[in-house]
């Protein structure tokens, strides 16, 4: 059998640890074990596991302490939470796993049901691809990033925003994509952090704005209802050149201000330059540019930003939308976000719609618009043009 991946089972119950390890090994996993938090570093050094099955009760220690040990690794493993605690505890820990940047692969209730264990392991990816695997062989430096921006190698791809119930295309979100000459596309998860470190955030924003406005202006010649959204960081907005950058992008492309929406990322950092950010965004809003708070629900600062910044749209974070059909707490957050959007006279947009079940729940809750793989991944500008058929063109 082809090896499914390296696994570490962390449990102070020897019998349970043995059962899980034998079943996982029989299904093709390369399994190692640790009976305590103290034993985890040694086990990690020996096996570099891609998946960890973690019991939350570990004698005098607990699984939260173990999670902190996992986050210090160059390539943190994915995690399956295991516990005899109630559903609420397991749900909270799984959300904590995701907040630490670890991949959540599910949960097991103790004592472990062998049938459920086999079912969960069978559903896991045959090989967990890590960021190191994706980035292997890539050597990117600031000079190459500058050249890529100068040549126009970093361009937007567009994920459709749709009417959830009908699937009708109402607009798009521009997402940065880098087609490196002689190789496949480079993930934005790899190059975007490097952009920030190299001090090129405003340069990337400029490239995305000019290209997105140009493409949207082209589509709107025949499809007046189409709009485009571009992600911007507080660091870019705080730059004194940002206001003119947006207005120049609109003027050069001929795009109406009302057809452009700026999605503000990382609202937690707005407080650092709140006065200048609020001033710039308000001036743009007065001129008709749309403003959206992105990834709403992921931080307390989002609430403060609704009160102080002139947003007209709320993007409900995909981590909640994508789990709302199986996690009642995620669903509660989605419903609360929808209610808050209505209270603030904002248009809610659900991100991360991947299944018909999620679509149906959102429709029942009164969420009209969204985006996600159920409808389309991010595609090239010419693909958006092809999507704009007669049915969509009639919506004007």
C-alpha cells in the first residue's frame, strides 16, 4: 500500500494509543507515538509528522500545551483533535487549532470508535502537501519581485461574486497571481509575505488597481452591472500616495468610481494609522468608491471598524461560511454577521461557498450574494468575459 503520510499519535492512554496506531499503520500511515507533552519534541525530531492525532487530556498537561509545541515547527503538521470532553470543548479547540495557523482535519471522541476512526483516516488526503513542498525550488528575492511588478508578471485573476440563489454574476474580486517565466504560477501565500517584507505593498496595490480597473472598464462596455473589488492593506491606505493612486487608476481606465470596491484587509492594524486611513477612505467613499470590510468576524477590531469607517459591504469570512453546515457555532457567527450587516445598512457577501448545503443555508438566512468554489475559482479576465452571457447582460 502506498504510504499515506507520517503520523504522530499523542495520548497518555497506552491502550488507546496502540489501537489508533495499529489501525493507522494498517491503512498505510507511517506512525510514531508520544505518551506526554514532554515526549512530543523527541517524536517530532524523529518523524517530522504531517498529521498529529492529539488527545486533549494528557495527565498533568493538556492538548493546548501540545498545540503550542507544534506551532514552533518549520512545517507545522495538520491536527486531528481527540477528547472525551463534550462537543463544545472540541469545537472550541478546533477553532483554536485554525487560529494558530494549523490545519484542522477533524475530531475523534474518546473512547475511540474504530469504525469512525477508519472513516476519518480514509477521508484524509493521500499525502499532505506542505508549504515547503509547494515552495521547494523557489528562490525569490526583492530584485526579482521588483522586476516582476515592472514587467507586469503579477496580474489579477478574478473570482466571480454571484447572486447565491441564481448564480448570476454580479461582480468579481481581483486576486494577485504571479506567472513566473518558465515555471508554474507561484502561490500568493508564498510571494505576498515577501512583498510586504520587501516594502513593495503599495507597488503591488498599484499593479492590481490599474489592471483591475482596466479589465472592469472593458467588461462594462456591454455589461453595466459588473463591478470589481481589489484588496488593500491598511499599510497601503496609510501611504500618502494611496488616494491619488486610486483616482489615477479610475481616470486612466475610464472606470466609474461606483464600479470599484476596496476591500480592507487586516482591520486589526487599522488603529495604528486610524486618522489617516479614515480620512483617505472617507474621501474615496464621497467620490463613490465602494468600501468593504474583509474577513469579518475574525477579530474584535472588526466591530470598531464598522463604527468608525464608511463601509458599505461586509465580507463574511470563509472559515465560518465553509463550516456553517456542520458547526453550529460557525453558523451562529454567520447569522450574527448577517444581522449586523443589516443593522449597519451594509450588503453582506459570504465567502467560501463550496457546497449546495451551504448555499441553501445562506439563502434561507437571507444572504443574497457570495462567492466560492461552488460557483467558480479565480479565473483569467478572458474567462470572465466568456461568463457574461445574454442572461447576465440583461441585468442592467
